[in-house]
C-alpha cells in the first residue's frame, strides 16, 4: 500500500522498537533519579526545619530562664520592700501624744522619781525600733537609765509576740498610775502593748520591751 518492502518495514520496526526501549529506559532512569533527588531535597528540607525548630526551642528555653531569673529578682526586691514596710518606727502622732505624758514631772530625769527603760531582743528590726523609742524618751527628758552603754538593754524572748511591745512593771497589786496612763496612751495611738509583772524590778521602775513580732 505504501510501496515499502517487507525488509524495509522490518528494519523500521526494529529501530522504532529500539528507540522506544531506549526512551523508556531513559524515562525510568530519569524517574528514578528524580525520585532520589526529590528524597534528598525533602530530607534536607526536613533537617533544616528540625534545626530551625531546635533553635527556636532553645531560644524559648533561654527566654524562660531569663523570665525565671527576672521573677526571682523581683520577688527578692518585693521581699526587701515588704521588710522595709514591716519595720516599726515611732510615728509623729504617736510621739506627740506620748510627749504630753512623758514631759510630766514624775517621768523627768531631773526631779522625777520614775524610771522608764527600753530593752530589746536581739533582732535588727526590734533593736532599731527600741533605739528609736529610747532616743525619743530621752528627748522628752525621761529617766531611761541605766542603759547598756547608751543603747537599749538586751532581753531574751521565748516565743514570738503578737503585740510586739511589753510594758514590764513591778507589781499589779500596787500599780504605778503613770505607767497605767502610759499603757492607755500607747493603746490609744495604735501601739499594741501588753503589761507583765516582774517582782525583781525596782519600785516605780518599768521597762518597755521591744519584742520580735509574729511573722
């Protein structure tokens, strides 16, 4: 029909088949190579992603550590502020109210017959407050002697006090009215104080003890 001989057609078929086989082999090889390359690219991309995730996690941990350190420092600062706020000091209205009583004749070092000493437990906050009170008493002319070399004397404390201040007097049976008045003024100006009896004290002598308060 086409005018080709059988031998020619067989040759064409042979070469066509060969070319197709070669082309098919090349396609398979290309697909295989593409598959390998694609796997390598995917593997590299996955490793790069993992590395970025690991780096991100490391940065997040560093941020957590920094935040934890900052929170710890803030907690310490807050504790210091709370401690400062906790420190007791003699306030001006309290001093003004006490001064009226303490400047009366019986309390005075010159001419008076009362002794009002100040003592403190071995606690920094209590000692500062005790010194504050003793200096104030002296400024009012009160007989605060004897002292421990000019400082408030030291006493022992067996347990924490909810009051923080203790007025030690010689006797409940024969109370000194000025010390009763002192207790009343202190309570009236927000200085919680408890009165205790100690027979070893001298007549008309009292000790204002500054105690460590309950936490």
